[in-house]
């Protein structure tokens, strides 16, 4: 979540343009159908469906990170899915290529 807040607050590290239609069309090839995250406000495990608004609460003994590992969801994919549902699927943050292997936001250089 800290990376997402930094993306929103630090204009020098944020791409201000939206994704193109071609880039949005390519997201299904990069993102899983479902990923798991922890809701910041409640700490609950949530399920996020690619391209949909909102999320579902999940009752599980496993954490969101454990569920993502179990279902083969990478850290960049999980971060992108969380960003997509919170910020919009059209934003650069909803693209897993915006994150490094550990799920940390990659700083974008201003042109």
C-alpha cells in the first residue's frame, strides 16, 4: 500500500497519462482471473476479479499472500490487481509491468 500512496502523492514518480486501449486489452494476458489482497481498512483477506469493480471478502485460514502463492499469482500481478480495483483498471498501476519482482512500484522517469 505504501507504494500506491507514493504513486498517488509523488507527482514526479507518476505517469499521468492513462493506458491506451491496446494496453488495456493486453492486461488480461498479464493478469490472473483472480488475486488476493488484504483490505487496508479492516485487515480482511479479499478476492479481486480482473477488470471488475469492488471485491469479495474471503474466509480462509490462509493469508492473501499464501493464497496468491497457492494459485500462482506473482507479487507484481497481485499489486496490479489491487491497484486496478482501487484506482481503476485504466491506470498504469494496474499493469504488473509497473512493479519489480517483489511487487514494489518501479519509479517512472518523467519525460
